[in-house]
C-alpha cells in the first residue's frame, strides 16, 4: 500500500507518524531515548538523535504536515532545516496543536492537504 500523505505529531519525548489515504491509516510511534552524561551538550545530542529518527520515519512520504506544541515544533523545524533539508522540502506545513486524538489529527491533516492541493500543491487530495 502506497500512502502519499502523512501527519506527524512531535514533541520532545515522542512522535506519532500517521500515513493515510481515503480509506487507510498506518501509524508509527517513536520515543526519545535520553542518554544523559556529564559531557556538555548530551541533551542536545539526544534530541538530535530523536529528531533524526523522526526524519527517518518520514522517508519515502511525499508530503507531510507537522503538528505539535510550539516549542517542540520550533525545535524540530530548526533541526530539519539545518540537518535534513531533503526532509524539510517535503514538509508542507506546521500546525501548533495541543495533543489531539488520532482522529482529530488525521482530520486536521485531511483539511490541510485539501487546501494545500487547491493552492497548487503537488499531491492529490486526501
């Protein structure tokens, strides 16, 4: 099954990636692994490793809507634009939301992609 659109909810501890089409939804969860050491910057390294795992989960998805809290989304956006420009190019938008249900998240994404496609996006309506 080839799914074209996805929505990813990300914060500093976990991410939820949901690929979908008109009839199916496939979900993947990613959890941060904290490896704190006395070494300066270990928290930043752990966050970067987590964000890299999220980017890896987004590989092969043509269009992605990112959702999450303001700080988590801003930190992820900074990471992806600096370290993963090929992933950043497939992100069609960022939405600040406060832990919606899975159904609400997919509904938000369907609405986003309908608008995105009408404005000249590259995909097909979800």
